[in-house]
C-alpha cells in the first residue's frame, strides 16, 4: 500500500499538470475567440483522441510492467508540453492567437497529445490497485484515487483561471513543462514489486480488441455496464462543451476558476468517503443510485440564471462522480482477471470516450446556431422566456435541462435491465483475486 500511495501522489502531480494545461487552453481559447464552436471542437477532439488510443493504452499496460507504462506516459506528456511551449514562444503573436491560423491548431494538438497520454498513466494506476492492494481494500483504494482526482480538479481550476487571467498562456505552458519534468524524475525513483507479464508473442496485435472482448464476454452483462457508462458520457459531452461558456457568461475567468476550485472540494469529499467507508457489497447499485441523483440535479440546476444554483448543482455532481467511478472500477477489478484488466479498462475507455465526441462536436454548433438564437429572440424566447429567461446563457441552460431529463430516464431503464442483474450476480459470486506476486 505504501508503494501505491507513492504512485498515487506522483499521478496526482502529473494529472494536475495535464488537467491544468487543458483547462487553461479551454479558458484561453474561449476568451480569445468567444466561440462556443471552438471550445466544443477542442473538447470533442480530446474525447476522440482518448477513444482512439484507449485500447492501445490498455494493451500496452497488460504487456508491460505498470511502472514502465507510467514512465512512458509521463515522459511523453513532458515532451509534448516542452514542444508546445517552444511553439508558443517562436510563433508570431497574431497567428498563435487566431482561430484560423496553423500555429494555433499546432499548439492545440501538442497540448491535446500531452493531456491524452495521461490516460495511459490512469489505466496503469487502475490496474496497480489490483497489483498492490489487498482485495478487501480495493474499493477504498479506488476512493483514494477519486479523492486525488478531486485535489487535481481543485488545484487545476483555481490556478488555470488565475494564470490565464493574470499571466497568460505562455506562463501556463512553461509551468506545466517544468513540473511535468520534475514529476517524471520522481517517478523514476519509485520501485514497484512486479513480475514481467508473459510475452505476448511475435504476431500479437498492438491493439488487442479480441482479448478485451473475450474478457468482457466471460462476464454476463458486463458489456451492458460498458455501454451504460458510454451513454452517460454521451450526455456528459453536453457539459464538456458548454459548461465553461455558461460559467464565463456569468463571471470573470478568475472568478470561474476560483468557484470551480472551491466546488471541487466535493470531489475530494466523495473520494474520501469511499476511502473510509468503502462501497459495501453492491457497488453497482451504488453507481446507479448516484447516477440517478446526478441527472435529477442536472435537470434543475440551470432553471434560473443563478450562481448559487450552479454552485449547488456542480457540488452535488462532483461529490458523486468519484463514488460512481470507484464503484465501476471496483466491479471491473472484482470480475476481470488481473492479466486482462488493462485491455478491459482500455476498451471501456475507448467506448465511453467515443460517445462524448458525438455530443461534444455536435452540441456547440447546435447551441450557437439554433438553441441560443431560439432562446434569445426566437420562438423559444417568446414561448418560455417569460419564466425561463432569454439570452445566451438561457439557451445553454435549456440544453442542460433536457440532457438531465434524458439521463434520468436512461438510468431508470438501466436499473430494471437484465445486464444490471447479471453483473450484480457476478460481483456477488466473484472470488476476490489475491494481490499478484
């Protein structure tokens, strides 16, 4: 457990830098362009890249030591951020700030690559729970991972807003580069007791889709869980694309960053509760109940343009997210053999992240070209504007409300499904896998 805590602390630093720079890029892009389409394209590109590389990362984790996978991820992120900093320094100022300029999109691509490769580190960390933590403590270890993500959100939110608002994108790039290099140096000092995996064979594919599917199909209903999580991400793409724009319509970037940081304490609270109390004998039921609460909140927290409602809704969402993630990861760790967990986590990441771009890439143009005009001076403003409000923020709010209602219906259907009952039985019947030698 001591080694796992050191890996977790290192992953925190690496994750903070990746998230910090990605948040900073989103803030900077919206403030430079005032384009919802631009922010939705960037958010969608992240989800597409995560989906494309998820199974590749998972296969890599299963075929290498987990520490090796984390080192590769950290080194690649540091390299991408270093080159991005150089591009920002040498590119003409007018071009790097202009949406249509190649320099702008090169900078976005480099930050994107450095952030996405962090998913390799996340998959390796999830499998390290099985490697380094006793079976009866893994749900609590997953709670610690959630709490760590909360700390990451808190630090990321406040510093990205303040740095972009006060210092600019150049400082954000430079800080991320320096700290990422230091985190890599620290990771190289950690020694993880782990045997090398069995050789995959000369002709083994780099992306082992068949191996992932075989492992999933051995557990009746597990594919249903993966697809349910993907549907959640499909709706989550709405928030990926529009939440920053909604918040920045009501407050400055500095205030938005500070608010996000304060509310992210909820993420820490949720993770710490799981780390102390665990998830009980029915983690999948916990996940569905928390999902239902979240979607109910999402359907009402933007009914009025109110910072208070926004704060309460986001706080509830952030408290429950680490609980849901810990529950889903605990289920996979209980029913999937350790040797195949990387591929299953990678496949799940691929399917889940493939859903987000569908919404993220579509919702920006839909919001800007149809829903926002609909609620500004269109028929929506005429019909419901008297009580719902009108303007840019109310157009975005309407999309959030509809997404929340769809999520409520989807979760209620899932709670009565065959896959839910099958996976619940598989968890109850699973023999806890010991810590691998």
